[in-house]
C-alpha cells in the first residue's frame, strides 16, 4: 500500500508535561484510522502538529509528495465579513490558490503565466469548484449560499467547514470531532459518505458508532505511547482488554520481583556498583514497570442523589413559538419518578428551548410546567462552561462544597473527589486555563454532579468528553436514583442510558417513542417502508381501474406544464448537451499548449460564460423536471 503519512520519533511536551514521547506510526492509502485517548493526552495537539499548525520537540512528519490533505478543526473559524459560499473558498488548498492566481492574472492584465495557470486549473478541475461547493452545501442542508457566516449556528458552521474540506476531494482527510454540533441526520449522512469514499482518514471522535462503522484501524495514545489495532472500534475493545489483562499480569509479576530486587539494592556494598551495573539497570526498568497503572483510572460517580418525591413535573397545554417556527403546541406530559428520557431531533427543532422552559429560563407562550417541590435540578448545558480561567481547579470545586456525600455514610474531601475524576494532585493545583477542552468539560460535569441533584438535565454532555469518561457517565446514569433528561446526538450514548425518547420532528411535531434511539430508527425505517408499499399498492390499484383516457388526463394534470414550458423543457436538453460539448472542447484546446496568450484569454472568458450558462440551464431543467 502507498504510504501517505509517516510519523517517526515524535515527541511533544509543554514544560514538564510530556504528552507523547518518541511515537511512530503511518497512514497508508485507504486506511481509515480513529484516534482515541483520554482528555488531555494530546489528541488535538497531535492533529495540529500533523496539519502544520503547531510545533513539536523531536521527530519527523513526512507526507507523500503532492498529497491533497484536508483538515477539519474542532472549532472552525472564518472571517465574520464573508458569506457561506465565500467560506468554501477560504482555504489554503491548491485549487483555491489556483483560482486566486487566475483571477489575479485576468484582473491585472499580466498574462505571462496564464497558459501554465490554465493547464494547472484543468488538471485540478478548478473550473467546477463553485458548482461542487454548491452541490455539497446542498447535501449538507445549507441552502442560503449568501448568508453571512456570522449568522450561522454552531451546527451550520460545522457543516460549512465540512464542505470547505470535502470540496477539494482530499486524498487524506484529518478530522477533529467531526460529529460535534451535527444533528443525527447529518451525522448519519457523514458516516455514510466517509464509509463509501476511498479517501484515507485520521480522525478524533467520541462517537463510537461512527468509529465502528467508518474506521478500519484504531490508534490509542496511552501512557505517552501509541498502540495500534487493525480493526474497528469493536475489535479495539476486545484487544484492549487483552492488552490490559496482560499488563496486569506483568505488573503483578514485576511487583513480586521488585521486593526481592529492592532488598538486594539496599544490601549491596558501594564497591559492587560497577560490577553489577547491568542488574541495577534492570532493577530500575523493573521499578518502572511495577509502578505502571493497572487500569484506565476509574471515575467514581456514585454520588448520593437527594430524595425525590413521586411528583416530578407536569406539562399542561404548553405552547411556544418564535415567529413562524413552532416549538411545542398544546403539549401535555406527566414525567414519572426515576424516568430517563432522551430528546433527539434535528438542529433548530426546539430541543434546548423545551429544556429551558422546564427549568424556568424561558417562559412558554401559554400553558405551564408544574415542578414537584422535592425536585433539585442539575443542569449541564452547552453554554454553561464558564470558569474563571485564573482559578485553580481545586478552588473551582471548593467554592461549591467542602466535601461530597456519597450516601453510605462516607464523605469525600474535594481533593479526593477530584481524584475520582482523573484530576491528579498536580492537575488540581494547576490553573483552569491550562486544561484541555475535554478536561474543562469533565470539571464542569464534576461541579454539576457534586451538588447532589435528583433530576439531571444534560444538554449535549458528550461533546469533548473522552470515551473513558463517557463509559463511566453511562454507568452512573444507569444506576442513578433520580430522574434524567438527556439531549444528545451521540447514538451510542443514548442507546445505553435512556428508556424512551421524545423525538422533535419540527413545527411542534413531537413523537413519544418507548425505546432507545436504535429501536426508534428501526421503527421509523419500517414505517417508511410500509408507507412506500402502501403508496405503491394504491398506485397499482388505481392504474388497473382507471380508463386510458382518464389516466392521460391525470398524467397531464399532474405534470402541470404549459405548452411553452414543455417546449422549453425539451429544448433545454439539447442546449445543455451542446454546452457540455463546447465546455469539453474548450478545456481540450486550453490544455493543448498550442494557443497564444490572446487566444487563451478569449477561450478562458468563453469557458467561464459556458459554465455559468450550464448552471443556469441545468437549474431550470431541474425545476421543470419536477413538474414533468
């Protein structure tokens, strides 16, 4: 297989903190690799190093020559004064640079290198760039190409950034949390797209279904080293368990040997130091192995939940809308004790607004939420991550409480509690601004849970949390002696923790489904299949009973094309074919190397007009074809 990327002996540290040391790996053609690690282990840093956005201490990062690479950052940033389509041209890739060169040559009148530019544009297929941009944006449900970037939501911005990367058809694509802020429909579209494409991938994601269905290799950063597993996420889990079991066995053996060697080291005379140097070196290696952690470092989330009564909340005839957008309309619901509800739906359907009405942050237009007196909410929100960056981690938690009640007569001090959240003593006394994004999320989760809530409301809790923390949070929610509402686009997470769903389908259409997300998808697909079969059966029955004359009349009525529109529709097909033929001929002439500068300019102007005409006539043909 052709090597696309080779990393050799890479080391990266921030002061005394070493993220990874002397790591080596490669990405080959067709390889789709998922990168897994705990928060703070350096996943995003590694991707930034590979993308050339961050330096490193030692090692080499080598790409194959002329490799097309695309990089989707975790938090895309665009200039605020551009629109959606311009954002797709906001890139440093070769195609965009070529278009910029061509426009500069045409506007300045300097045509010395025009022939070379045109040949390179032909090779890179740059003439179709705008058409491809609009096509991919449409697939990503972005319809307003002129909308200012500053007006986009987080999910829309992520989709524009995705389009920016995919348009260039990269051979290697680097993705940092590609599913963050994407709704379920878009996540599944991207999953299907990446699975079918022959591109190579290196990505960081916490979405385990996404990892399992897209990747054919998993790479893990653990204890500053890299471990590779040739298989999907399910295979990784099996092999990781085997590796940890082996490590524990080796550690037990090392601990027993260590006691004997320690005794020998203490008893040895100083004069024997040089004679037994090999044994001293072996001792230090043994000591290092014995001190290795035996597991992943568990997060203990068994915090006592405050008592909750039988009355939780009742929604009575609740309605809410923003202009023409309906969130809920005459909605009624009685929430049961210990219920664990999942809320899913596309972005913009009102999930977060519904939660804010329940919490009293947003008032309904009519109706009410009647919340029980014993209910104590713990709210983990998308925008609630607000810390004083200059505070120390331990002070953030200490401001909430001096200890945490575990409910069995045991009380934990703040430092012990943070230890359970994988904040080692040195990290506890570090400043918040030094934490990674995922570590800040983990700290935020810690501050929510330590208040002993009995009703957890979690709005997108999976964004930026590592898989280890998600596993433990899932176990905690399954055993939580209280109520929970979870809004999440993480299908794996929802499947594990909720017992039924509220599905927001837009315009106040809300489906109460008794099951998890996978069960809902299976039900939805079965419903859609039944609907198609019923429509086909009715159409067949109608066809068999209709008279030929009636069928022709119905057919004409259905098409709704006037005589002139039908003539236009038929002529468009031949016009589009001629334009396609002319475009192909112009491309061939321009890349032949036989034309002079003046002729090249004429051909260049003409091909731009041909492409515009093609787009215009194709759009018109599509409009008429829907009526035909």
